[in-house]
């Protein structure tokens, strides 16, 4: 077994210090012997070890524009995708070249990118292939790395926050106002991304005490608005205060004298205001703002800022889809994908819309494009699982949900769906385990509580099931599945009127053949044959191929 000893101290190389050193050992061999393996993981290899000669295989429009136009900053969860991609590369390389033992020194001093990678390696690679051993750790010394352009471009938010705050503490605004203001904006955005919004807000307020330049003032106002409307704690969101701040940004940007400068900055801020209006429940206003920003770009930025224009186009597609204007939404997504066929997120959005429209094969093709274009993307597998389940491919759905949770054990929605699938299989013990894990992450998740109720009911624990359904409905009064399941539970207990009330409420929230069939059974049990027949006929209209419905009608 090959033995590798590496230092993970972030002061040595910043983010992915450990990953970079590990890749130094194995990428040259892979390039020489298995170049297709390197090509399959080029994005994650280039992110973690940009000094290595890894050819660019998968590209996006953002790779071709100047840094100032790269307005799409990766979110905090992107590093998990990178870590999973690196783990899969290492696993495949070791499967071909032989197992190894990796001793990691100074793991306590590692950047979060490396601690996340070590966790993923330990979870996803068999110990017989890679054994990870924690080596000695000493308190770090020396300066932090300050590659702020790289930190911004790659979404290394923890490094940007830590190194940026340290740099700002030793940097006077008066000495270099432009450099101080740029770094302050970047650090504040990073702090928001890692859910340290109070510190981000304090930094924006500090910057406001120094800055009078209009564009920077507008950016600070925009950043403050985004904290107020996107705070990770929903209880601390304040769309009304966000509106006050985003209006300041829009006002200032609208007064910029240069038409091109104004079109970009005002369009950016109008797009931010659209999010605020959406959170205020004003969907039409949000769509109008995005369309105003698109019109500005078309008039004053012809051929410029292509990433900005694509962001606006994709946002218009999302708003149109939410409004039910699906043909126009698809046109937006088609145009965005045609302009940047290497960007995975647009395929994900289009796939979701195609799934809603029942175009399942096309939806699956889009999700598989995401899988091909991106480092491991849990949402693509999760969404494909929904399509597979809807089309009766339960084994495929289960495999996709298993893989989703392999990639991201904190993906609560996958626990919900897999638990529901396990209930359908009759595997109540495994379903309960998934519910338990999901509720540890989100104790107030109504969907998990609904599945818990199904498990309790199936195991004859009727009072516990009722408590779970009641708790789900307290959190989500419009959750049709909870009403339906509570109705079925009431019927099993002989409470027919309560069953009718719950099933009727569920049908009002979303009429389906199954719900109508179940209510017809309750109507029949209470001697209300006419209502039962009416429900069966409507159920047959919705699902004429259902054998149970046809049989019930024939026996009527």
C-alpha cells in the first residue's frame, strides 16, 4: 500500500492545500496513463490545483469573459460538489493504480475546503482503497494566503472572510480607497454566503461611513438589501426594509452619467429589486423589473456583459414559469442554453419545467446534461428520481435518491422522498430511519412529519400517526398529503365524517383520481351512493386506465 503524508495547514497554500498536494502526486500519472479520467474531472481538478496542466474540457461562458464581468459567484455549497468530484477521481485512480494510506498533518489548521474533502473521502471511499489517518497538528503560524481573485471566482467564502477581515484590519481606507472598498465588498458578500450576516451588515455599515462614490454606495445598498431578503434564518428576513435599501441602490444607479455604466449597474439592481418584490408577494412587479433590466441591456449594452444578460434571461424564465406562461419560459431557457451550453443550472431549471409539463424524456435529458457538465450535482439526481418515480421506475428512483444522499447527506428533500418510497415498498424500519435523520436536520419539516405519520399508521400506532399528521398540518396547512392521510386514518378508526372532511379538504387543495376514489369508499360506507358514484366518475375522467376505478364503476 502506497503511503502518502501531507500537510493540510491553510497557511501553506490556502483553500485546498491538502487537495492540491494530493493531486500533485497522482494527476501527472493520470495524465500520462488515463487522460480520459482527467478530462472527466477537469473542473474540480482545476479548481483545487490550478497550477497543474489539466486541459480545460468542460467550459462555460464565464470562462471566456473578463473577471469584472463574472458576476455569478459560486454559492457556499459548490465546494461540496468539488469535493465529491475529487473523491470520485481519487477513487477511480486508486482502483486502477492500487490502494494508499493518507496521513493528514495539521488537519485542525486546514481550510474548510480541505476538512470537507477529508470528510467526503472518508465517507465515499472504502478503507481498503484509501485509508485516511489524522496526523499531528500544531497551532498555525505565519500569514494567511490572500489570493482574493481566486477566492471570489471559485466561491472560497471562508478563506475570503478570514483572510479578508485580517487584511482589512491592517489596511487604512485612506491609504488606498479603491482597494479597501473592493475588498470590503467581497468580504461582506462572503460573510453573507457563509451565514455570518451580522458581520456582513456591520462591514457594509463601516464602508458607508467611508464611501461617497456613487457606484460603490449603490453596491453597498444592494448588498444590505440582499442580506435582509435572503437571510438564512427566515425569521430575520425583512422584505420591507430590503425594499428601502434596494430603492436607494436603484436611485443611485439610475443617476450614473455614462449610459453603458448605468445600464449595467441599474439592470443589476433592478434584478435585485425583483427578488425583493417576489418575497413581498408581488410577482407581476418582479417580472416587470426583470424585463426593464433586459430592455436596458438590449438598448445600451449590445454585445457586452453576456453573463449579466444571461442571468436576466434565466430569471425571466423562472418568473414566467411561476406565472404559468410556460411557452415563454421555455423560450427563455432555450435561448440561455443556446448562448451558454456549458452552464449546468439552466438545464436544471428547464428540466424542472419540462417535468411539470409531462415531457419526462426531455426533462431526464436535461438532468443528465447537468450530470455531464458539472461536478457531482445532487439536485440533478434528486430531480431525476422524481421523474423516474412518476413514470413507475421505482428502482431507478431509489438508486437516484441513494446517490443524492451519498453526495449530500444533509439533503433533507431526498430523505423525504426516499422515506415515502420506502413506505410504498413496505420497508417501514428504513423509512423511519430516513425520517429520523431528516428531522435531525429540520425538526419542523412538515413533509417528514407527514411521512412519519404514514409509518406510524402502517405499524398500527394510530395515536402517534394522528399526532404526526396534526403537527404537519400545523406547520403546512396546505399540505394535501397530510389531509389525505389523516382522512384515511380517520376512516380506519371508523370516524367517517372526519374522514370525509379531511379528504374533501385534500381534494380542494389538489384533485386527483386517488383522492376521489378514496372519498368514494367513505361515501359508500356512509350510505351516500350518489356522491360515491359521482366521485368515481370524476376519478375515471382523470385516470381512465386505473383498474380499481373501472372495477368499482362496474360493480356500482
